[in-house]
């Protein structure tokens, strides 16, 4: 048997063999909203009410599918990296300990008490200074800001988060326990 010394032929053969030995890929982990399309402008219904904004401050409906194997819980982080905070951005919603059996969060569930969130879910304090959804409200005249909705599948059922933890600490713990993430981005400016 002669082995080719052609690097391209060797690489393509190795890739073909690796693909043949690998099981079929499962469904892609995805996060969507019936209220906010990826890359589209966020409706005023979901915009913050305060700081000069006159929105409804209703949290959007979210749903997901295709979580990685081994997922024991989820965490949702909503962040605006364009906020003029000196590089830290702005945390708009932080939800963690979402049960692994959950596949959606209903529109309007992001109230401060979290009563309509999936059972067992907890909310962290946002940069508005309270728990619950805080909609977009960028400074007037800014270009449209990017609002990243990121759902992490976690390898633990519960995060060890102290009461009153900052969004940054929660984000750290989420990233340290993440098996994968799904995300989309909405836009808003005024």
C-alpha cells in the first residue's frame, strides 16, 4: 500500500474519515423571539419607561430549542455593549436557574417579582438597580444600540450566587458553567 505525500490529499482524507466516525450532529441550539427579530428594531412596547424613554417596559417572549446534551439549567443574559459606561456596557436582564425542562419565557414575565418566569428561575439586579426586565433606553442621538439576548445552557442545576450579586458576577458564574449558548440581537436608538 502506498501512502500519498500530497498534503491536500492527506487533509481531505483525514477530514472525510473524521466525519464518517462522528455521529450526526444534533439540532442546533437556538434562541428566538416572536417579538424581536434578529437584527430588527425593538418595538416601543419593550422599551424602558424612564430616563426620558416612554416605552411599555414589557419583556419580550423568548423560546429555544436544541440544548446541548447534559444541560441541567439555563441562564439568560441581555446586554447592551454600546452603552456609554466606559466599556462595561449595560445589563438589561439577568435570569438564571431556569429549569432544564423550560423551553420558553412568556412575554411580560420579566416583572420584578418574576412570578411568571419558569418555576425556580431567579433574576439578578440589572444596571437599572433592580431585578426584572429593563428595556432599551439609549441616550438621544446615539446610533442604534445592539441588545444581545444570550441564553446559556449550563452544566449545573443551580448557580451558587449570593443574594444581591451584580450582573457581572452572575455573568462570570454563567460563563464558567456554560455548555453552549444561543443568541440573537435586537436594535434600538432614539
